[in-house]
């Protein structure tokens, strides 16, 4: 215990009694023996939820309600600095809180709340002016407002530094024009953190500037994109002559957009793989294997063992990353490794459950715990692309861990305008 930090045991027991008073305890599910919950409750194993606009809004309302209660009781920003509304506690208290909270039902509202609180808020905290931090951090962390990532464009995804959404200065304002795509949660967000091009005459990474764009501003149009798994959590966002005040909306300096983007992507990598599980778990797969009495099948048995072993390796890697963070080290390539393991394990889950279920997976007979798996299979590939594709993560591991030669970057030292001219000619 330090002079300013509560005793960890006292903190834990206070957190526990607050949770018991305000939360709903989760039903425990055994990991050995038949799953007692088979056939009861929800059989949803979706990676991306297939919800209507109204269902999405009510899920978010539940998540907001929980977050606000938690926030107002002092558990919403445990490790954040006091001046930003946090309690300034070490990460060990966050871990205590998480372990206690995980025993309770936490409303799942999909990827928007974690994106907003885990990526946008800390990026604002890292680059915002004092006014901007006051304006955004607390409202986002209390889920009074949401922020999404306006990064990708039709011709700029993995190569994010090639964005062409243009921001042109006009007095004390900027005028934005362009198109963003794959924006998760844009329809329910108040703010979008946009990476724009403000200078075409310098190399591509140097001509970018970041803005917090109010998504209800004139000139912003949001169109949903339907996914193969059924839902429409992604969007296209069109910006047409959107006017923003320089002092209020520019995040970071002019030309600092790449640093802002990298910081945000760094938070994304750290979140991927170690956060709230999505889709079907090993436990669920095992329950299906037991229910259909195929645990004796040598191929399925082998695949289950393989999945178990790889999930353990992923857990240990995540723990190692958490331990190095705890020891004060900056996040390393573990983020990329964790993300790769996470997406590979989601694929393993898809493979083994496909064998277990066979035709039940594609023909909806109404049988509990069968056809629902389609939403895992069709959603899982999305995370091999989101937040940096598997191939891009491998490039990071290759260059930063294995010290392999870097990819050729022919446009590194020429202006973006010149690089565009050359690629048009090629
Ligand atoms: C679930 C999901 C959520 C998303 N949410 C958001 C969001 O909220 N905001 C946002 O801005 N974007 C979002 N995206 C977009 C995402 O960031 C991009 O899809 C991703 O960066 C890949 O870009 P791309 O789709 O343009 O593919 P491309 O970059 O065109 O890649 C096409 C293929 O080429 C491979 N490739 C590309 N470059 C290399 C290389 N250098 N070496 C080897 N292989 C390479 C890729 O791995 C991929 O297989 C989301 C995407 C998904 C799937």
C-alpha cells in the first residue's frame, strides 16, 4: 500500500461489494464434464452481431448504463491521471477490478465501446490540448459520447499513409473532402478521429493531419455496409466540404497525423487478442463435441487438443505482455504476436466446429447451438483484416523481431504527389 493508493485487499473487497450491489452475477459454466447450460440460454457465438438499428441502440444503452454507474462510483478510469478525471492507480488495480467484474454480466455492445474508450480516448489524451482533453476524455470514458476511427479509405488500408481525404486550410478553419470506409460504429458515434492529407508536396507520412470530426456536421454522410455475417456494423463515411475549427478540432500539430495514427493503432494492437473474447470459445466447442458424442473421433480429438494447446500459448503470451507492461516496459511486438495467435485460434475454432456440426451448420433446423455457429465462421475472417491484417502483422514480426530486411519503400523520399504520378504511370 502507498500513501495515495488504497490497500489492494480493501480495494478488492470494496469493488466486490459494489459489484454485488449493482451487478448481476454470471452463471458459472464448468470446463470439465458435460456443459450444464447446453440447450438453455443464448447460443449466440457471433463475432459481429447481426442486429437491427433499434437492437443496436438498446444494447448500447445497456452498456452506457453500466459504464455510467461504474464511472460515477469511481471504477471507470482507475489508471487514468487524476487531472483527466481518473484515480491515478497502477494497472494492478485495473486487473483486480477486471477479475472481479468478470464474474458479473457485462452488457456486450460490440466493438464500438472498446474502440471509443480503448483507442480514441487515449489518443486524445496523448495529443490533445488541455481543452481538448477536458472536452473529450471524460465524456468518452463515461460513454456519454462515442468516437470511431476514420482511417481507412478505398485505396488506403494496410498502406494507411496513402490516404487522400483532403483537408485545406481556410482562415481559422479547415475544409475536409473525401471518403472513409469500413468505419466501425460510425452510425452511433458522435465523433470520428480522421487522418487527412494536408500536404501533397512532402513524402506521404509527413503530409498528414488528424482531426476530431463531429459526425453530425453538415457535409458528413454515413452509409452502412452489409457484412457477409449479416450485420452492418461498418460504414462508408463521405466528407463533403466539412468545415472544422482549427483550434477545436485539429488533434496534434499540422503534419503530425502519422504519429497520431500510429499511436492509435498501437492501442488497437494492444487491445486485439487480449480483450473481451468474441465468437465461440473452446468451452463452447467442447460442449458441442460432448453433446454430439464425437470426442472419441480421433480427428476431432486431435483438433480439440491442438486448439487447447494454442489457446494456452496465446494466454501465456498475453500474460507475458501484461507482465512486461507492469514492469514499465513499452509495448513490444507481443501485440502483433497476440493478434496473430488470436485470429489463428478463431480459425481453429471454425475448423473443428465445422467437422463437429457438419450439415447442421448450414441448414437451420432450429436446433440449439448448431446453425448459430455460422455467425462465428462468417465473422472470424474479419479480424484477420481489422486492425492490421495478418500479413501486415507478420511483416512487423519479421522486421522487428526477426530483423529480416525491411520491405522496399520506394515512395519514402519523394513527395506524395510525385508518388501518385508514378503509380498512375506504372
Ligand atoms: C472488422 C473490421 C473492422 C474495421 N474497422 C475499421 C474502422 O473502424 N476504421 C477504419 O478506418 N478501418 C477499419 N477497418 C479497415 C481495416 O483497417 C482495413 O481493412 C485493413 O487495414 C486492410 O486494408 P484494406 O482492406 O484496404 O486491404 P489492403 O490493404 O488493400 O490489403 C489487401 C490484401 O493485401 C495484403 N497486403 C497489403 N499490404 C501488404 C504488405 N505490405 N505485405 C503483405 N501483404 C500485404 C493484405 O494483408 C490483404 O490480404 C476495419 C476492417 C475490418 C475487417
